[in-house]
C-alpha cells in the first residue's frame, strides 16, 4: 500500500466515486447524491485512496453529534486484498476521532465476511440486525458499532505536552 495516497475527497472525485459505486454495489448512489455529499452536505466527510492518480477506493461518513455513521466503504476490483480498505478506514476513523466523534456505526450485509472481518479488526461489534435491509435481495444487515473510550481532559493535556 506504500504507493497509495489516502486523502480527503474533493468535489472533482465525484465521478470516480460514482464509477466505484456502479461496480461495487447493486443499488449504487447516483452521481447527484455523491456530488451533493462532497459539495454541499456539511455533515459528510469522505476520503479516497489514490494510486497513480486514479481513485481506487473511498469511504464516507455522516457526522451526527458525537457519532459517525459510515455510509460506504468500497475498493475497485483489482485493487482489493492490498490493505487499501484498511488504510481508508484507518484514516477515516483517526480524523473523525480527532474531531470529536466518539462512536462509529455502520450496516453491513450479513454475508459480507471480508467487510465484517475488517470492521471487527477496528473494534466494531455486531449490536443488532436490520431484517431485509437491502433492497436488492432483501438481505439482512448487521448493525455494528465501535466506541472510542472517553478520555479525561488531563489525558488530552498530557498527550499534547508529549507531542511538543
């Protein structure tokens, strides 16, 4: 993954994200929806993985109070199994935790073992099921959550002092 750059998504990434949506999901978001997320939605935060100038993966999140609702994580076929999704998720979580998000949640297809394993690696736990959640196929979704331990204010001060 050394040659992959992970950065905050920009409005000009909408077409690439849309293309990945079309490839990866049976019910993809529209280009207009993605553009809205990147250009207008103040509660949205997206990151992309870029390889040789090409967007090869992305993840999105909606900010709701101290919660981050992860909307999608996707990597182009041909770029999978290179730890790109792991890198994307790591950057997404790190940035949003620094901004004050203490709880992250997502839904994942019950049959998507690779994604479930990835999320569990980051401390997500299954906390519920949404029956028939996915429109295409009617598959259940697992509801997963991860909770950042709340730090005492003095821990933040100690961390800041240690970084100086």
